[in-house]
C-alpha cells in the first residue's frame, strides 16, 4: 500500500511543507507568528560558467515561473 502523500501525487518534501504549514496555522497568535518566521526560507542559486558566477536567482521565483509556463 502506497503512502497517502504518494497516492496524492506529492513528493515527500512537498508533503512535509504542507504538514508544517498546517501545524503553524493551528497555533495561537504569538507562537504562530514566531513559527511562521522560522518557516520562511529564501534559497538562491547561480549558474557558473567558465569560472564566473552568473545571475543569482531565487529558487521560489524560478519554480513559480516554471509552473506558470507549464500551464
């Protein structure tokens, strides 16, 4: 029997993100705000060519653009 997250078509990382968001939103106001701040991350990457760093891009923005283009 497959796990529920797998049957729903989610990756394990996406499943964990959804579960963490649900837990954070269920907290009272004070702890919820602190937990939401901890839950935010800003990952960036840059492609290197010929020993030089290219443009630094946000992973969130890049994945959002890719999702819009695939529709």
